[in-house]
């Protein structure tokens, strides 16, 4: 029937088995969720130094003072969140636009050098980012003199090869007959892309948008490299600086961590389906 | 007539030419500027003593000094140890969890998938901040209390050469399995029911079905996860950078962190470029090796 026996004759046996499985899974889930739980719970504590703190797994009181402490640390704390939103939002939009356009061209249009160009693009996925990091830094900072600008934060990620690959894989599955008949009706490739391909690819583009937003929200090293004043930092870099400046303050540090993760949690819980779908979309025929 | 129509059709398709380039224009420019050029540039820099104004060509010096550097080999060893300790365990955990989730109802499957995926959503910086406190070396520290329950003495987890690597490994075990579980579960659900039916007729039990049907069917998935995890693990250094800084005594200096330090702490761009290319070569060789020896009967 399946991997597991249905125990059709003994429903009690099946119940016992499923309960045992659920207990195991819940135990593992507790271990997985514990750091996040601990982060949120501790963030509601008082902003006092760790010497006076005993770790609590259940809050004895709830106060937002540590959040206030985090925001009071720098006059730019709010700006970090805004910066992250601007950078991640821009990268999300440009990726959806340009990756879908390139994916459409690579899957449905004919032009000279198409497969060669696509292969060259794919090679990029095999190059460790350490290789490109140094020259990229020199290019952006020393050649273009873009240090400490939004352009520097956004530009290198305008469109990623992974997203082009994702779009191409999906659009390849759209029947070419539809596009042929649109052509006969007199549509040019732009109209086909805008009126047929994009509406049909809504789901995969939503997945792409969410995963891209999450990646750039959580990016740490590139913003660390190209920003040097607090007002241009993203929330991840800000959180790191806050941590190094307040090594003994447990609750405010947890409040900062909670703030940096909270937008992603909200996004995850409201759009969970797309997140979970996104994981397998990229893995199929990897 | 038909021939003529086919000709027209063919011409129309070839008309796409200019449009095709237009649609990929931005992607190509971004790729050329921020991927292709840096790769070429990395090769050039690796043969230079890089200075912002006037670099000098020094041949293979950066490579030679790297191969003579004890720290480089130590960082390679650390990376290998980290990979060997994290990847197989994470894959085994993910596989087992996916098997356990399989018989549950659909809504429970979704709930567990979401729970296990949650740490992936949180930023690495946030998680490192939390784990830093979990590993508090004081007796009140959470991890110390936990092992105290089993009668062990409290340890300075991140601060001693004995335990710092293990601490990073444990953290990886508990926060990096989300995607693998989901991918395994999708693959499990894709196994043809008729295999199980045939096995049932032969009177095969759960373990026999697991070994003779599930494990072979999931081989491509396992290979995919293995190769991507190893590649990822060889580049990883964010947790080491944020939690131990590579210490103590370079016990957690991964090769990725060494390259980062050389580049952005000591500004030895040439050395960093040479080391990054060596890393790329190592990763390519290992990936090829895995495909060759494990992918023998895997079809794509």
C-alpha cells in the first residue's frame, strides 16, 4: 500500500505508532525552535547587565524597555530598518522584472548564441562567492567610488543567475502553441511577455520575489563591506555593531535580534505556502 | 503552400533575434560587470602585489606563500572537519524526519515543515546573537545547565580550542535542516505506489521497504543535497566570523574566513584572490568526485 502499514485490522496499533512519531517530531521541533523562543522571551526582559541576569525560560514580567534601549542606542536605528527595506525591496523588484524577461528570452525566443550564453550564465553558479568578492569590492569602491550608497548595496544583486534559471525552468513548461497563436494574431514578443507569460508565471514569480527579499534582508557581509557610516547600514550590520558595543546586555541584544528577524517571521507566516514551495522549485532538476 | 508557410514561420522565429537580446540585455550587463569581470580580475589580482595605486606583478608568489602557510592548511583542515561533522548528520536527520512526517495528515505535514524551516528565515546575525548567549560559559548558561542535567561539568564552549568547533557544529545541526526536510519529503511523496504494492505482495516489512525502495529512489535527491551542502559548507564562515572570530588560536578559522580576513582585515587582496581561486578549485574537484563515485547509476 505504502511505505507504512495501514494496520487496517488494528486501528489502535496505528494510533500508537502515529502518536509515537508525533512525540519524536515535537521533541526535535522543540530543539529547533528553542533558540527563537529564547530570543523572543528574553527580549521582553529588563535592559540590565548580564551579571544581574538569570536566564528565564518563562518571562516573569513583560516590558518593552529593552526594545527602547535598542532604538536609543543609535539615532539611526530606525534608519537601519528603512535601509534594509529599501535595499531588499529594490532588489526584489528588479530581480522579478529582469529575471523573468531573461527567463522568457532563454526559454521561448530564438536568437543566435542563446544556449551558449545560458551555459555561460550557469557557470556562475559554480563559482564560490569568495572569488568575486575582492574584485567586486575593488570595482564598486575604488573604481566606481560608490562606497556608502544605495547603488552599491543594490547594484551587484540587480538580477541573479539563480532567479534567471528559476524563471527559465518554469517558463519552459508553458506550451509554445499559445505563444505561436498569439504571434499569428500579431503580438510582438513584448506583448507576449507582458500579456501572456507574466500572468501565467505569477506563482513562480511570487516565490522568486519572496525568496529574493528574504535573502537580501538577511545579507550581512556585502553591506558590512560597502557601508562605513551608521546612517547607511542595514539592520543586520547595525545589529552586529550594537552587539559588539553592548556585549553584556542580554535583553536589548535579544530585542535587536527579534527586530531584525520579525519582518521575515511575519512574511513567513502570512505567505508560508510560497516559502515552502520555493524550496522545492529550485531543487527539481537541480 | 505548406512549404511557404513553414518558411514564413521560420522567418518569424528568427525575427526574435533583436528582441531576444533586448530581453536579456540587463541580465547580461549585470552578469558581465559583477560576475564575469570579477572572475577575470581575480585571476589577474592573484598574480599581483595589489595596491590601489600601481600594483606590481609578482608571478606565483601569492600561491607559493599560500602553500607554505601553516594557517592556510589549518583552515582547510578546519573546513573539512566542519563539513564532515555537519553535512552527513544534517542529511541523516533530515531524511529521518521526512520519513517520520510521511504518514501524518496533510495539515500536520505542513505544520512540521513550517516549524523546521523557521530558523532558515531568521537572519544569520540574529541567530548568532542568540547562540552566543546559549553558549554562555557561566554555570547559569543554558547549554551548561542542559549538560549539567546529565552530570557533565560546565564548559567554556566558544572559548576553548577543544569545544569551539563542536559548538559551531551543534548550532549547524539545529538550524540548517529546514530545506533538506522539505526536499526529501517532496521526493518521498513522488515515489511510485506500485513499488510498495509489489513489496507488500512479497511480504516485505517496513525496514525492507525502506532499504530496497526508499533509499535507492531517493538517491538522486541525496546526491543533489550532498553536493550542494558540501559546496555551501566549504564557503561558510558567517557563524565563525560572528561568534568566535576564527579563534581561539584559529581553531575555528574556516578557509572562507581566512580569505575574508586576508582581504578586508589585512588588505592583502592578491593573497586573498589566490586563496579564493584555490578554494574554487578544491570545491570543483570535490563536486566532480562526488558525481563520479556516487552518481554512477543516477539518472537525471
